[in-house]
C-alpha cells in the first residue's frame, strides 16, 4: 500500500456513516425546531482570524493549529473550531442588518494538531450553534436547552451540566485582581503553565488539572462572588430558565473561559461513561468577540459539541440507533430473461421511493436469497419460471414468511403501498 491515513484521522465506513447521518439529521431537525439555520464557512481561513478569534494565549493557538503558507505566500490555517469563522461570516455578510437575533448552526470537520488518543483526533467533527444579537438570558438558556435536548433524544444517560458566570468587563477585572492577590504568595509553587498564565490569563489557573495548583486554590475567591449586579441578575435569570424547563445543573465555579471576550455564562456538559475525555459540549456567552473580529459591539452566545464523543458515549451506554434497513425490497431473478425484468422492476420501485436491490453478480437463486437475507429486507420478489410466463411474480414477506402471487405490472405499486408511499 502506498500510504496510510494521517495519524489522528479516521475513515468512516458505511456502517459508521449511516449512524452519522442519523445523528446529523436529528441535529438538523432539532435546529429547525429551535430556529437555527445552517451556516457553512470555508475549512481554512486566514491565520489572523484564529489568532484574534480563538485567542493567542489558548492551547489551540499556541500548540494545535494546522497553519501553512499557501502558494501565494499567505498564512492560512485549517479551522480548529468554527466560532471565529461564524463571527467573521456574520460581520462580512452583514447578517446584523436583518431581524435579530441571527441564529446559526454548523456541522463539519475541525483540525487540531493534538496527541491522538481515545476521543481525541487531529481531524474531528463538531456541531455547534451561535446566536448573535441577543443579550437576553433566554438566549443563554435556549442554547443549553438545545444541547440538552439533543443528548436526551439520543437516550444518553449520566449527563452533567456545569454552569458558571465569568462576569463582564466591569466586574471581571476586579475578580481577576482578587484571584491574583490570593494566589500571589504561592505563585512560585504553581505549575509552570499556571505561572505563565498568572499575568495574561489568571482565570485559567482555576481549571488547571495539576493537584498542586488545585491545592493552592482552596479558599480562592469565586467568579460568582465577584459578579456585578447586572451579571448576577443575568446569571440568576439563566438558572431560573433552566429550572423552569426542568434541566438540572451544577454550579461549577472553576469552569472558566479566560479570554476577555467571554462574558457571563460559561457551561459544559460532561458524560461520566467515556473515560478521560468526558467533556462532550462546551459553550458560553461572548459579548465582546464580534467587536474583537472587527464588527460592531454585538452580543453572542454559542456552544460546540464533539461528534466523535457522541458516538463513543452511545457505544459505552449500549444505545442502538434506530437505523432504517438498508433495503426495503430485494428482487431475486431466475434466468437471463428474469434478470432483465428484475432490472426494470427495481428501477420502477426506486422511482416510487423504495430502496430496492437486485443481483448483479450472476448468483444462483439460492445465493441471491442468502445475499438478500444479509440486508434484512422486509420483502423479496421472485421473478422467473411459470409465474413470469403468467405475467406474475412471487411476493415473500420475509417476516411472516408468507408467499403470494401478484401481477408483475402492479408489483411496484403494491410494494410502494406497503411502505405507505
Ligand atoms: P478538551 O478539554 O477535551 O481538549 P476543548 O476545551 O479543547 O476540549 P472545545 O474547544 O470547547 O474543546 O470544543 C468543544 C468540543 O469538541 C469538546 O467538548 C469535545 O467534545 C470536542 N473536541 C475538542 N477537541 C477534540 C479532539 N481533538 N478530538 C475530538 N473531539 C474534540
Ligand atoms: Mg482541547
């Protein structure tokens, strides 16, 4: 073989893609119900967009971007996430000029140069939504409800929603200083990364996984204690909306997104069954991001969820998706004349909307039945022999194993009626 697929990427074979299509269709329908419309942006963007839109102190920008120079000497980057692109598209296409809010969803591949491991890939897929223009807490709650409803429809259990508020440009600097003052006496005992974060991005120290850092955070002031009145009211209103529709949550004061353009709500959905990579969805409010990317000040709120982790979780919880059988009707043919009739018959049935299949490998009738069994088709039509000379075919109901002679020229219609087409 010439070469293998790049490390950290996947081939999705038909037995996988049927599941992906099922889940994607479910997401599209969910978005329709919640009023989110699809946005498709390029897979690559000018590197500058992600430096600004993701933030140059983040792991993504510092370590994980697929950046290269194209033949024209421009620095471009394969998108590591889609929010920055969505904001760019919102501004560039003047979507702010229409009735607000602008409610968008996206689904597609993202690229991060990470160490591949279970649930962590270099090309992976995200579904996400962004709601631009609404600062109301109802918008924060709506996107959380959408994410929650998605996992609920899939039948996933043991979900945990964590929420927090990181405040606004009024109250966050006060909190930031309080946290720095609290940590300063032990600064030299924090891990190297946290020491680096101390000046630029101290809030991220809160979610450091290092036990030593966590030890020095015991008793630290919380973001919630520091919220200004408006931010506190916003946070309480988001929680009230979640209460009103029966969505349980845990307030997690260590859940932060450190960058300046994140404001108010931060949330994450965790799943306990899928090992170390337990975060399946993350999002929050970013009232300053549109401005950061060159638009007018515009509130925004959104989330992204990892598709691969959805499938991991489904597998871990033994959930089978109700995938339709691959074919509805198999047409078995005995002899060359019958094969020609079978070809016409499957075409007629396909035109009526059935999934119909026949043999193209010259199999014996017995082998055709065996092949048909594999597909789990509800019905088989048998063409050939005396029936063919009588202008009829045998219809077998594969579940009831009943057999019936039906007119050849009505066969397609009769089958279509059985599937209510
Ligand atoms: P993590 O802490 O797991 O690295 P993250 O904070 O980088 O996650 P986000 O950038 O918020 O994740 O992306 C949202 C979701 O995308 C994650 O919750 C996860 O489900 C998924 N995701 C992120 N990186 C990967 C990856 N390399 N492979 C597969 N899924 C991923
Ligand atoms: Mg990551």
